[in-house]
């Protein structure tokens, strides 16, 4: 009886060895066939053709959901763009106010980044300042400047001032008042 059990176990072992050997042979054969297919391009008539899967109700739902997702993404991108533009305009307006420039220039000076907006605002501030200074210089050329020591008012005109006018002169230009009052 023990011999029979041993014989059966030996047969089973041989069978499993045979099965493993066959599996290994099959795997080698499949691998070599795959290598052959990679090396040799397949002929057009041998290519497998696949037909598109028929549309089902669930695929229609997926398509509509995909379209809805794309639409929502576009809307989200548009809203983000509007928010960023609004924040950029607000930053530009604040930068203009700091430099004493009109907020209406913001339309022309807003940039993609705050640094670029600052550069633009600073450049415009410099241009406006130099332009104003040039215009002031042009207008002041040829206009005689009153000397600080010479009074703008004569002593006789000072004597004809009313008490209220003298007080106002004293408050606005105390040195002139004192120089006219002493004479």
C-alpha cells in the first residue's frame, strides 16, 4: 500500500513537471511569435479590424457629461480671467492714486503682473512730471519774478486798507505787513 501511495505521488510529481514544462514551452512559443510580429511588419490584409462599439445609453450619458464638464471648465476659466483682470485694475488704480495720478489712466497701464503695472505707472508719472515742469519753465520765461525784498504793495496803498484787510494781510504775509507798517 505504501508503494502504491509512493507511485501515485511520483506520478503526480511527474505530471506537474510535465505541465510546467509544457507551460514553459507555450510561453517560449508565444514570446517568439510576438518577437516575429515585431520584427516583421504585418501585411494589410492580415491586420485585424475592429468595429466601434455600438452606442449605448450609458455612453450617451458619458458623452453628455463630458460635454458638460468641458463647458463648465470654459466658464470657470472665463471667471478666473475676469477676476484676475479686476484685481489687476484695482492694483493699478491704487498705484496711480499713490502717485497722485488720475485713475482713468488705469485702462492704459494695467499689465499682466503687478511688477509690470508698477513699472508702467512709474514711467507715466515721470513723463507727466517732466512735461509739467517743462511747461512751467516755458511760462515763467519772460515773466519777471517779484523780488522777495520788494513789497508788492506801496505804503500809501497800505494806509488806505481797512482794518479787516490789514488783519488778513498780517495773517497771510506777516513780513510784508511788518515792512509796510514800520515805514
